[in-house]
C-alpha cells in the first residue's frame, strides 16, 4: 500500500488498533496526545539541528531517509490518534485550513515570500 491506495481512515484505524491491542488508550487524552505530537516533531527537528540551508537538509534526508521517514510517521500516527480521540475529521480539517490559508496568503501577495500573512 502507498499514498495512492490507502485512506486516511485506514491509517487511523491501524493506529487505533495498535494502541487498543496494548491497552494504551487510557493514556491517550487530548493533552497527552498533543504533547506527544510536539515531542515527536522535536525528534524530527533534532535530525536537522544546526543545518545551515536547504541543500544540507536535503543531504540529511537522503543519508538518513529511513530515520527521517520513521520520525515523520511517529508524528502522523500521533496526530491521527489525536484526531480520533477528539473526533476530528482530518480530511475536512485540512480542506478547511487550506481554504483559510488561501485567504490569508493570496498568491498575488505571498508568492515567493516567506512572510507571515500580517506582514504581506
């Protein structure tokens, strides 16, 4: 299976099954899961500590591809578990947030710029 053949719900179900098999759902309230997302994100960020530029970061991804992918997976799994715990439809949330971001970052103002929307 890959990104074009598996649904978000299937991934959420797989993550939930993994947790349920271990009786970990008792530890997975919104606070602990949101903290878990931050911790997992920090582990991914740690791979790029002190990196100077995009080129160097890309070289790290190439050299440590499996490790980078595993850290990303940890973030996504924990985010899916958070979504399940909070009854959030991930697809709907992403579509709504992209619509908000389109309004905040119109192409004619934001293209090629890395400024916050309040500074465009």
